C-alpha cells in the first residue's frame, strides 16, 4: 500500500492555533503538516485517528 492512499485532510484554512499548536482547518500540528508527504499510510492513519478528538477538544461554546 502506497502512502498516497490516505489523502491530506487539508481544507485550505491554514491558520495555526497558538494555544493548541494545531491548524484550525485540519487539526494537524505543524510537524504533521510538514511531514505528511513523507509519512507511511500507517503514520497517516494514526494522525487521522486523532483529528476528530482534537476538533472536539477545540470547540468553544
């Protein structure tokens, strides 16, 4: 399986949250964004598995 099988979660809203260190669009860290194209599918899947929780943790009412 090639690393191209899991697409980037980027939605083009590239703004880093100073409090969390995550992008407000895709909820990845700067390191995860920079390394995305070099990651294996397994590494990408690990990042993807964390994104929903990061988004929920960041929601402010």
